[in-house]
């Protein structure tokens, strides 16, 4: 009985460690993705990442001229025949052709940088 209990606890802690490591890597890659559109001004936090095979997220936080915290999240939903986006509480809408070109370029750059960063982390 004690052996079974210990195995359950150890197994959960291994699962927890893996989950924590995965979250840490995703957060790191989200910050790397935030640089896809150029350098980030001081006081601004940007993240761009792939949540799952069909969902991308762009998140930005900053303080406005009145010192108020602002945040905007754009969610991109990849569908077979279109890429849709939703910002804040707004409904999904199709990307314009120019937005779609920019999005595709950004995801390509993200994959290049994320791949390089994962190789760097694995070598460390």
C-alpha cells in the first residue's frame, strides 16, 4: 500500500515537473515571439505564440500616458479556408489579404526563432 501511494506521489510530481517545464518553455517562446515585429519599447510586454495547431495569440500590455494598465489580446483561429481573428470581446472576423500575408510572415519568423531558441536551450 505504501509503495503504491509513493508511486502515485512520485508519478504526480514527475507529471507536475513536466507540466511546469512545458509552461516555462511556452512562456519563454512567447517572449521570443513578441520580438517578431521588432524591438519592444521599454515598459511594454509583447507575446506571440502558437497555443495549439489551430490557434495563435498576440498579447500586448503597456501603461498609457495616464499610468493606466492597458492590455490587448488578439486570437487567430486557423481554419481550412480562412484565418479569423478576434480582439478583446469582439467577434471573429476574416483577415484582410494584407493582414494574412503579415500573419503568415510572422508565423514563419516565429518558427525560425523558436527552433533556434529550442536548439540553444537543449545545448545548454
